[in-house]
C-alpha cells in the first residue's frame, strides 16, 4: 500500500470519527431544542433548529468526502 493510500485511509477514518461526533451533537441539540420549545423558549428553539440544519447539511458533505476518499 502506498503512502498516499495510507494517508487517504487515515483521513477517511478521521473524518468518519468527526462525522460520528457531528451526529452526536445534532442529537443533543435536538433534545435541547425540543425542551426549549416545550418550555416557552420558541425563539431560542428556532435558533437551535437552524443549527441542526447546518449540522445536517455539513454531515452530508462530510459523508460524500469520506466516500470519495475511500473509493480513490
């Protein structure tokens, strides 16, 4: 295996771990958002929901990057 291939594997592995962290953060924000919305802080809940949307969009891009690295 070439050094370049090893580097791509290591990069994909690191991105995968970051993606798992991103999913965990999204789940935590979702729980906080639900609690905020249920307890009268709907504007804060809306901001948290917007943050979750950003996490989701970025997670999709990270997933695509991981797949490209693993296929190359």
